[in-house]
C-alpha cells in the first residue's frame, strides 16, 4: 500500500481545483452589483500580447453599480474598450480619456433566468469532472489490487474514501451553485 495513499491526496487536490474553477466562473456571472471579478480575467491585446485586464489596469468599484477601470498605460484604453465589448458581458464601456467606467444595469428577469441556466450548466460540468476524477482514481486502486500491491480490504477502504471525497465535493458544488442562483435571483 506504499504508493496508494497519495491517490487520495491527488484526487482531493484535483477535486478542490475543480470546485475552485467553478467558483471562479460563478464570480464572473453578473449579478447587478459591481464586482471586479466580472472583468479582471478579460484578455486584452496589449502590444500584441494577450494580457489579463487586472494585470494592466486598476479595477475599483466606487459605487454598488459602477466599475471603474484605470489603465496604467493610457495607450491601452482602446484595446481595453475593445476587449470589454468582445467579452460578451453585455455592458458598454464609457471612456472619458482617463478611466473607463462600466455602469452595471439592473438584470432583467429574462437575463436572470439565462444566468441561472449557465450556473446549472457549469455545475453539471464540474460534477462530470468530479465523476471522471473518481473513475480514474478507482481504476488506479483496482490496478494496484490486481498487481497485489493492495489487499482486498485496503482496496475497498480506499474506494470508500474516494467515494466519500466525491460526495463531499459534489455537495460543496451544489451549495455553491445554490448560493450563486439565490444571488442572481435577488432583486
């Protein structure tokens, strides 16, 4: 059983990364309140290099419904504006020559329902990833058992622990999705 406990550590690490990725994606869904997470990962063509917006500009939320982007290089203003328009967040930037303002409009009921569907789609993707991680870990345990590296009891115990991890991360994913959905539906 020498190398098998690290299967648990590895699968948990990957499941944690899956959950964190889903939560990062949820942060980018617009809720009607200004949040830098909405734009910080937009890729901007900055002198021929794709660069995250947060790396070339200061992002602030001076008001609940206003996002202000202050580029460190004023020559990047038009590239930032273009990237925001191309990102699909559905907000038109207002450029005054020094900063770019993004007024966050109220969400319509139709948009709220659309975003809720996106949350469910992303949740399902995360659950599929968790099941795939479980399957891969289970296969490793079963191979180790066949190769006589694990006894039947050790293999069963590891398979149960892997299932418990999967259940725990699946429940955490559900909770994160419910929380985001409630946030989106809140007026």
